[in-house]
C-alpha cells in the first residue's frame, strides 16, 4: 500500500473556486489537508474568514519550506505562470485550474515537472468536475480513440440554454452567467470560444499525445448568435451547443476545432444544459462513452481540485502515455465540415468557398446556406469572422470525410 504524503498547502486565490475548494476541504470526510496560507491580491476586500489566514506577498508561500504543495486558483494567467513555475523550481508540487495558463505553456510546464521532480496536476482545468484527464490517462491509455467532443464551457452552455428555453436576449443571459460566477473575469474568453479551445488543447495532449499551440486550433464562439439562429434550430428540433472536437483523420493524424453545433434530441449532448458540461468519447473497443457533470462553479471545480490534492498525496503523476507512445504525429486542418452560415451580404458568403450546397434561404432580412466548407478556409478567415455579420454552426449532420 502506498503511504500518504502529508500535504501542507499554500493556496493562491480566494475567489469562486478558492472558496469552493475551502468548503469542499472542510466537508471532506476521508481526507484532511492543511491550508497553511492563502495568498490574495486585494488587501481591502472583505473575506469570509479571519484575515490572519491571508498574505498579499506570494513569497510568503513560495519561500516557506514547510509548504510542499501550491494550489493555484487565480484568474490572471501571467501571474499564475510565475507562481506555478516559481513553485516547481522550489521543489513544490502544484495543482492548478488555470486552463489559459496551462494551454499556453503546456510543454514547458510538463518538462519542468520532470526536471524538478514534482507532480503537476490540473484535472479542474478541463470539464471542471468531470474527471476526463485521469480517464484519458488511466483508462484510455491503450485505447484507439477515434474522437472526443463535447461541451467544455459552462457559461456559453448556460447562455445558450437560457436563450433556447426562455427566449431571453444574449446580453441578459451573459450577465446571469457572470453573476453566477461561471464566466471568466474577461467573459470574451468564454463567448468567443477561447476557454473551450484551451481546454480542448489540454485534453488533446492526454487523448492523443500532441502538445498543440492554441493558435493552431480554429475556434469560433457564440458572440454573434441571433434570435433567427435560435428560431431556426428550434423549428428543426435542434439545440445549439458550443462543441469542441478532436479526432483522428488517419492513423497518425488528428484535427480539432471549436464550433457551435446543432444537436438533435436523440443525442447525448441535447440534455446537457445550463452550466453542465458533457464529453463523448468514441473508441475502437470501449465504443461510445458519455461523461457529464457540472462544468463551472466553485464547489464543482473545487471537487476536482480536491481530487487532485488527494491523488497527489499518494504520489500520483500524469505519465503522458499517449505522448510517450508517439502514435499520433501530425495535425491537419484539411478537413471538410458541413456548416449552416447565416449571413447578410453575398460577398461574405463568397469568402467561405462552399464546396457543396444542400439548402439555402433568402429573405429581406436574413439569408442562410447549408453546405460543405474546409476547416483550413475557416482558419484563414478566423480574424475576420467575429466582425462579420454572420453566424456559423456545424450541422454535425453527416460524416463527410
Ligand atoms: N468560465 C469557465 C466556464 C469556468 O464557463 O466553463 C470553468 O472553467
């Protein structure tokens, strides 16, 4: 039996997730860990526990040799990077939920944990309460994984659910997601699809062993969704969800992207609503599997952080098995996708180079077309798309590749 290491924790951040973790730790029956110090930024903010627990100087934690685990739960990805790398350099284990920071420094952070012989765990960074990273590491380590897709952003799922169910405007639904503590400090990370993409990049490493630069991956969010799109979806019996996808195009190549997608009522993701996330894996032997759970919020995310802390006390480390196997070596964007494009100007539509068209509609106020485009073309247009009066939805209707 593995003996448990006694953990003395330095916690960074006491916002939604930090407080959530505190509650979860206080209520956990089997596991006790000692939070020695909590480092926060704002000395004037009223806290719900006595001030003697807090410090405003990160070195009070980083230079405290009695602290052997840093739990990093702050918003700012640059500060998080300094804290996490500073902790590892001092031989401290790290648990982080900062998907922006991890996705943008992924390979370096993974190399650092080997160099400094520490463990770096981040289950809460993707899918919050859904233990997808550990599943990919442990259960799928030798599986032939065809694809993984799902809902990885609670805020946009909350917004889309509210717009669908209650017909409320986008801005109102977004404000609710902010008030409920689901959205990022900068909510454009959620609504433009960055957050889902960062999570997808983290998952991709554990699913296929490739460290993708986020910039390589096409993402498109829900900022430009209109009532017309919601009405169209409803009339056809669909819901719209923001769905990141990664999958194989041949034995050693994968593709990935983040796009809104039509979901029909017979699909697993159809009933994944509000702040819930859902992930579907398709594999050669296990076949189709579906994971669902809360994807945002203090307690749900805190539960994943607790699980990492507990695993770490047993000496758990990710082994990056798919990376070491090295089966997947290539990444491609040469991939055909059927999309619904709602647009105003014919010039905009021309930009997409539609290959096949199966449906089109014109009216005085709105037009749409359904047809096949290439992901590489969408990627070329990526900087223009947010400012264009268009909305794109992956129909997900047929396998065209
Ligand atoms: N803003 C994120 C979301 C929080 O809405 O999913 C959890 O990562």
